[in-house]
């Protein structure tokens, strides 16, 4: 089999989705060592290329903008001009198979969404959303490789571990908040958590990106201790954040993109989970621990599975600072 392939991978979503997709790309590179991999993705997620050497080139497609269909036509044109041998696309939309067929690429991998996909795709794979997202994406290539990469891997500069440290990233993307998807505890609870962790002798560091300014400001107004480092604003991009996470002994965060960076780095990680499903968003191993409320909500996890916005009660996020600090210190 010819190991030199030009591969086009299509994966729209946030940076977390791109990290989930990395094991698929890594396995393709193992199967086709001399291949060139081009990733088509949204502009907001282009920072993924700074974290890995698996991706040779990017095609930026703004599918969330006003000119969505023009952008998709641009993708089809670039795919036709790129002389690709294989195209792989995530997404369960029934129109994906048409998009891949229009690229003219000979080998087409996508999810089986019905008879049309079975006709237009050369590999129409079952879509199983009830598993870790990395595995879900990896199912796309089960017929073209025997390699199985279970976890994402990223490349960052190796740093010495800061002993007894807990790095906290409390925020979630502003886009998710604007859409009505509340996935984290109040800033006041984060402030109490910092106080408790410092009282337990932990070296606490607080970090966040531009979307987290309001949350960080409220934390700083409510935290009582001064014996921690506020590193907000010191990381200028995703790669610098990854390097900081790599230096931490433990990482505490919300269900957001930095979580998946930490998983890829193998850092001991503690994640606040409310309305989203930890079974699909984190691997089952002892390096990643979900912290959840004992709310007995029959609908949980509801976000994405049963509703597109979180509910007003948010009982699933009634998690106390003492529960969080205790979990981090004991596990």
C-alpha cells in the first residue's frame, strides 16, 4: 500500500473539538508516515497547529459567519485543487456526504447518516455519540487503519513541575455563555476554593484568557487570601497556556478547552461538570477526575443531549468550595 498520501481532514468546532480530533490524525500519520495532512477548520480554532506537528497545513472556513455557503464552496474548490487522496469529515449532518462527494476525492470517510451517505461515501462509519469523543472521531478511520490512538498528544516545551501546585482556570468560552450554556460554578465559589486550597498549603495559581476577565475580576474581589499568584493575562496564546498547564502539579478547571489541553499533556486534572456529560468529554483514567453535584437530577446530563441551553435552576452546579478543595487535596 502506498504510504504517501495527501489527506484532507474536516472538523468544524472549537479548540476542544480539534484536540479530540488529534488521535484520528495521529493514527493516520502512523498508517501513512509520508502523508501530508491538511485540516479544514473554523478560524477560531487555528491555534491547534501551534500544539502539534501532525498538521501540515490549514484551510480556514468560517461556517458560523454570514457567508456560510460561500465558505463551503471555497472548501470544495480548495479540496479539488489540492489533489487529495483521502478526505475525512466529522459531523453527523446528512449533508456531509454530499460535501465530501463534491470534493471529487477518491476515498471519502464520514458517518453513516442514511442511504445517501452509504452511496456517496466509500467508508460510511457508524456514529456512536455515547463514548469518549476521541473514540467517536477515531471510528471514522477504522476501515483504513489498524492503529488506535486513544488520547490526544500535543507538543509543548518541557517545564519543571512546580511542587504542590494547583493551577486554576475557572472560565468557559464567552460564546457558550452568550448561547445560554452555563457550565461552571459562580466566581464567588471559585474564590472560596482558592482560600481553602491555600489554607491546605497548596501553591495556587490563577489563569485565564480574554473571555475570563469578568470572572477573574469577581474572584479577585471576593478572595480573602493574598498567598496565591494571579497569572491572568500572562499567557498570550494557547501554546503558552499549555506550557503553564504542563508545569502544574494539578490542574483545576471547568468543562472548557483548557481541560482537553491538560488531558493531552497527561497532567492530573480536576473538572467541574454540571449539565454536560463527563463520559463523552473525558477519558476513563485516574488522571482526570470529574467533580459533580449530588443533585439527583433525572435529566442530567442534559446539555446537547436533551436541550441546547442550560436550565435556570442549575442544581447540577450547586457544588461547594469545600467539596472541590477536598477532592483536589485527597485524590
